[in-house]
């Protein structure tokens, strides 16, 4: 189960506010008049009465100009603050504190380049004041989106060994590392943050939870649980987002029931928490209560009706449920929103050809908020029919299901035309070419199940006998399926092979795991250069794709495109996640050096680099890719 990171909090997309006490102290260090003295000239005699009345309407400035400037700053009156600072800097003597504050205000107003110019002057006049350097790093990290340069400034601040900013420094540098997806470095900084003090107070708020997120991304689930419990102990509460993070850590340890309890707690605290609902649907999908899983996804769609990804995930989940014996067909139509609530029911046309299916366990590790790697045909939702139109009871329909299509029908007739099978729920029996019964199954959609078997075990699928029971409940379907199994045992004296010893051939196939270049102990543990490992994989593997993310959860659209093309071609390939810093540390940059190719993904076939997503797509359209994959 993937953790949805609160990027705004973890990356800290808001600049930290200035330490105003430090600003005031720095200002007076460079102010010859000292505290409490005004630089404004004394009031001249003979001031016009009109001007006096006009000034009386405005709040009088205090004698200390800094107080007036800081009042504007605290009120977030950026234009007023900037105007006062410009007046203060109009004299011959330039105070670095005023330059520092003006740079901060300019950055918040969207003028980051001008802000950096002020900071360069302020740094030169203040002899590398740590507070000014920190603001410079914050501007580089947030508005200028240059985390690498920001990290260099943070490193400079650390080298100055000035006390009082360590925790704040480590927390901010961790955010820059997270921006660059350097999760192990971020974790180290957060650990240092929690071991430091900021201005004599306790560690920065949220650092425990941020550290837990990094540990989860680095698969240190037990340590993440300890960090989250430390966060709760520090703050004295357990908010919904922390419950979600703790559930993710528990799930990573295989404690699914405890994870579900924490997600229930999160949903109770905040019923509109879409992240908690999506994660709870994932856990329920792994544990098996499919109807409840679909209910959670339905609630997510209702909370975010404009979220196309959620709607696609809902359809994807329903389509995957075609082969599940745990779905109540009658109740399924009640789980989706009504057309008046949301237009998702209008999207029930086929999305694309069925490429693959996942096991229930695999679904438990599938993110419900990422674009699916394998899109599948979305089933039509059975609409309730009027009572008079039913004609006969469900019990009678089950009793005569075998009689509805008593003979096995070949997949293709004599002219090569494909046979049509029911798109409703029911029971079916699959026969091989020698008319031996191979498998008896039940499904929400018989046609989809038969199509899947024909692709996965074509040598065992020649003809099919199907009995549709559109209005049957789960218990009635199971009873009918058992009767077909019993009939097969009575005729042959044994259970069909697909329901017994050869069950794995007919069940959903496991998704191939990603290739890992190291044992996960860090790059320092390697005895050979990383480039050598890359070269060995490329030369010893026929097809290998270096991607961002995993097969089931690609982290960028280009990786998704390459994986989709490979799956369309039914290619046997290896995938390597360049973002996995635990097992593939430093791979992202080393691969670019090795290949002399600047982007990810990269597809190699027979030891040669074919290119990225665009080139692979062009080769697919021209037919060159299929030729390369088969030679």
C-alpha cells in the first residue's frame, strides 16, 4: 500500500518566517542611534493644519521605525512593508537587516531574483550572517525551485557551526532532499533534527511524522511506527493523518488487521479524509470484504467527483472483481453512486482490451490513487428490473442454469467466428480439445473469465459450457458452482484438474517483481562499481526497462507508456526502479552517465539502448519494436 505524502508539509512549500528577534538584534548592531531612537527628522514648525489632520487619521508611527515595519510584516501587508523598507534604505548607510527583510518580502511577492540580489549585498555587509544565509537557502528551495543549490547553502550554514538553528536547518534540508527524491539523506537529516534543539525548545513540530514518512519510503516500517508513536507522545494526540501513516507502517509489517483498525480510527476522526478511505479500501481488498472495499471507493468518488483517477480506479476495481467469488452480484449495483449523484455510470463502456489480471493479494499492494498499469474492461452494472419483468424466481434460474446451455460450445465455429458467451454472472465449465473437463468456475461476467483463460492457457481451452444466472446472490452462485463440481466428480470420479492439482494454472498470475541491483545495505557495501552492475544486467538480460516506480505503480507518465507498450507486446522483460534508493542507490544519475542519455525511462533490448518513451512509441507504431523483441 502506497503512502500519499502531504507534499506541502513534507517539502515545506511555504517559506519559514524570519526570526524577528534576530532581525531586531541585527538591525541595532548596524544602527548608530541605538534602540528606541528614530532616524526620522524632527517635526518642523509651521506644519499645515490640513497635513496634521491627514496624519491624525493614520495610526501614529512609534518612535522606533523597526516596530512599525515589523507590525506591517506580521500583518502580512507586503506592499506596506516593502514601502517602509524602501524608505529606510534610501539613506547612505545600508543596514543589512533591512536588506534581509526586504529580500524575504520580495520573495513572498514573487520577485525571487530581486530578493537574491538584496541578500548578496546583505551577506557581504554582515559577514555571512547565518540567518541571512538561511533565508537565501529558503528562497532557492521554495520560490526558485532549486533544491540542489539550497542544499549547498544549508551545508555552508552547517559548516559555520553556529548554534541555535540546527533543528531548523536539518528540517529544511530534509525538505530539499525530499524534493530531489533523496529519501535516505532526508531521513538522516530528520534524525539529526530530532536530536537537536531549536532556540532551547523541543524539536520542531512535525519532525517525528516527517521522519516516519521517510522510514516508510525506505521500508523501515518498525522504526516508522516508533517515530509516529513518538510524535503522538510529543503532541499528546493522534490526528487522522498520523493514523493513516501509522496504518501504512503496520501494513508494511504485514499487520493488516491492526492497519485496518488505525484506518477506521482515521475515518472516524475525519469522515471526509479521502486518503484514509482509499488506503482502507486497499487493506479491505487484501483481506477480502469486497463489498466494503467498494463502498469506501464509492465514498471517495462522492467526495471528489471531479477526480478522474478515482473514477477510473472504481471501474478498475469493479472490472478486477469479475473473477472473485466474494462479490455479491445483486448488491453490486447499489454500491455505485446514482446517476444523479455523479456521472460515473455513464462511463461503463469498455476502456481497453484486458491485458492481465491481479490476485487479491496483489491488489492489496496496489495504489488506488495511481494510474493503473493494466486497464481492463469495465463491466456494465446490472440495473434493477421491474418485478413483472423477472418472469421466474432466482431459485428456479439456478436450478435450471445447466439447462440454459447444456452443451459445450467451441470458442470458434467451423468458419473461425468467435462464440458469444453470456456477459452476466453464472457458472461455466472449460473443456480441452479432447473434450476432457479441465476447470469449473464462477464469475460475475462469464465472457471476461473465458477470455482470460483463453489467453493464459490456450492449449487447455477449446470449448465451454456456460450457465448464466444474472440475478443470483453470492450464496446461490456458490451453491450452483458446487453442484457443477459434484456432477463432474460423479461422472469422472475426480475433481477437475483446474480445481485441484493444476489450480495455479487457472488462478491469477503474480506480477513479476522488480530487479534489485544491491542487497539493500547501501552503496558503501558494494565491492564493484554501480556502472559494472548496470552493464551486467543490460548485457545478460534480453529486455530490461529502467523506470520510475514499479510495474504496478509507475511514478511518471513516460514510464507508464513504456510499460504499457511492453505489456501490449506480451514481452518478457525485467524492470528496475531508479527511485529505489534502498536497493538501487544512486542508480538514477549513474544510469544517465552509463548510457549518455539524459532521461528516464530507458529501454534496453539485447544489450542495446533503444531509447525513452517517445522513441519506443515510434518503434511500436512502425513495427520495429516487435521485431527487436522477437529476434
